[in-house]
C-alpha cells in the first residue's frame, strides 16, 4: 500500500479497523474558506481480506453508507489510511462538477 500525498478525485482508500478493512472514496475538495477539507463517501461493509479489484468495483458502485469531510492529506501523512492505486471509479452522483 502506498502512502504518497498524491491524491485524485475518485481515488479509493483503505482503513484498517477492528472489524476488518473499510473503504472510502475521495469525491471533492473544499478549499474555499472555511476550509472543510476532502469530502469522502464511506463505502458499504467491513472485509476480513482485501477485495480483488472486481469486487471493489462492485462495492464502489453501491450506495455509500454516509459522506463526511476529512483532512485527507493529514490522514495519508500519518498513515491512518492507505491507497493501493485502485482504479479511479467514480460513482455517478459523486462526480466533481
């Protein structure tokens, strides 16, 4: 897993939790004051093993659990989240304008 500070709209990130791996997708950046940070959509489920790209594509295309702002650069820098350069799937309603 990579912890590069490079991030792109549509990137999928992994978060290890006590329930297993969880995933979220980076959808927007709110940089105007007040700087809210990165908007993410938290994807469905917890997984004991890392899903294959095909399965992850299915997960990304399901409705999300919720959306929330996150200081994503900080989370990447502190190695709280990981990206494996998953393909950039962007859920239809989550596309940036």
